[in-house]
């Protein structure tokens, strides 16, 4: 007997076992601003265009367990996003595509996941407490961030020269007294 089709799944507290048993899927297009830890990595600048969105989908599947064991709960997660990072050469924004395509096997709880993790190649997650899909997605997206974001070709030539606004600033600054010299005077 097939389980009753469910029309609404709660991605904030997903019953992954029921989701997999139903062979269900979920997909959405969420604003990047919903992923706070990811937004913290974004290039910040006044007048910066609004951040884009994260297109994602999740699909559940039951698979035969290893060596005739109980069927296992699997979840396939895919996501596509683009985030402006700070180019480490010119310090300007560089749009960086992020792509996630991953399968997870779910086990009963976190203790089981930790115990089995060393013995298998796949990624393990716990059924309980029920996962928040956005957190799992965000963890994966964060792992896709490049260590050193760079433009293929920077839009502006990066040459430190006299026209650099920082050069020559010290000449215009009023002479500051050496605070230690002042202190030495007071001690006398
Ligand atoms: Zn650059």
C-alpha cells in the first residue's frame, strides 16, 4: 500500500523518513538574504545591487539497505546560487556561482551518524531532531565558497601608483605629537 500523498512538507522540520517513503520532492526559489551565514560572506558596498536568490530542490528516496538490512532513507539536495564575493586582487565584487548536488543517507539520530561516519563514504545526517532544510543547504553552499575569490580578469587595472587616493595622505595630515614623548615630559 502506498502512503497517502502529502501535499505540504515542512522544510523547517522535515520528516525525512516519510518524505523518502513518499518519494516526495520539494523545490523553491528563496532570497539569498534568508541564508544569514552566507550573506555574511557577501561583498558589502554602498549601492550594491540586491542579492539574488537560491534555487534549490530536495528529493527523498528509499533504498535497499546494505547486506539485506532495513531500507535506508536517502535525500538528494541540489542548489544553484550566485553570490558577490570580494575579489582578493582588486577588492571589487566578483559574482561567484555556487552549485550543490549531494546525496545524504539518514540514520536515526546524531549518535548513530557519528558512530557510522568513519565507516562509510556517503554523508550521514540524523532523522531526529528533524532537520531544517535551509540549514543543510546553507552548510553545503558555504562549503562551495572559494578560499580566494578572484575575477578571471579584474575590471580595473590593479596598479598602486601616485593617483592612489591613499598616497600622499600623510603629507596633508597635521603633525601629531608623539604621545610617548608627551608622557615622558609629564613624568619629569
Ligand atoms: Zn578583481
